[in-house]
C-alpha cells in the first residue's frame, strides 16, 4: 500500500493532494476517499484509482 504526506487539504471544499514517498507526482484526494480525517503534514497510506481527471487516492488512512 503506498504511503505519502498530505501536502494540502481544504476541509470546507473537500479535497487536497498527497505527495507520495516514492517520488511519484502528487495525487488528488477527495473527501469521499477518506477513511480517517486528514490534515496537512499527516503521514498516510492509500490506494490509487483512476478518476475522471487522473489518479485519485482512496482508502486514505493516517499512519
């Protein structure tokens, strides 16, 4: 399961971005893909799925 750090998350708009630990490009995260509540700088694990505009993080959990 990939791991990364939350770069940005806007709780009122319900989306943000995760920076993967493996150096891949940032990945989009939507509130519907969260298991745990996240904040900027949280270390997380996640699954990756194809979305309408690219890759999305789902099943996001704080480590």
